[in-house]
C-alpha cells in the first residue's frame, strides 16, 4: 500500500507530477500558496494583484517543474520563481512593501496594551519602510519566511555574504531608528 498523497514530501510529489500524476500538483499549491501570496502582498499591496501573482507563479512552476533538480528544497526553488516574477513586475511598477506591514497583532484585553502594541508596530513598520529595498527583501526572507542565508541566495541571487551584510545593516539601521524614535517620544 502506497502512502497517502498528502503525506508525501515535496520532492516525491514533484517526481510523480513529472511522471504524469499532474493532479498531485494541487498538493504543492495547497502547501505553498499562503507563503507565495504573502510575498505577493509584500510587492503588490493588494489581494487582487497578489491572487493573480500566485496563479502566475504556480503556472510558471508547473511549466518548469522538470527543471527542478532537487538540489534545494522545493519551496526555495518556488520562492526563486516567485521572487523573480515579483521583481520583474516591480520594475514596471516600482513598489515593494515589507511583510512587517501584515504582521498580526495579538488581541489584548487591555486597551492601553493594545494601543501601545499598535504604536510599536507602527514605529517598526515605518522604520522598515525607510530601509533600502534590498535590505527589506533580505530581512523579510530571513525573519518572515525563515529562510537560511543560502536559501535567500538561491531566491534573490545575492551572494551569501551580501545577504548577511544586508540583514546585519538592516538590523542596525532599525535599532538606531527605533532608539531615536523611543528617545524622541520620552517625556
């Protein structure tokens, strides 16, 4: 008895889709569409364009599935397609917004806590928005997508040392900006 399709790992599913079981591609879409949609929101800032982006990315992935060699995780390969698709679209539109924009705020019972949390979130969002785009992209992949430096290299094409430098500089810039913000707001 073969394992249930939804228990298969991505590489096995890819191999089976390439071998003709095209219906299994829906499992890959189901597993990764939320992350691709989140990346789309970072670039396009609205759900309609992000939904179109998801369809475009998965269509490209399906068409290029035989080029997936299994040297990296499927998600890394997919994010590379998504990133390139988004960057090409952004070149036409010139906009990018960090995933920090969509970070969830816990629901506090205390209105004061909720207001403080919202003010903190706004300060962080503003500070991230002021970062250079290449820093924001690396920061998003590192913190929000939990990708390793080598995986970010595959996705963005930036060398690992450049990514490390971008993340380090972005954190330093955020720390400085947020410290300045906190000092300014002190009574």
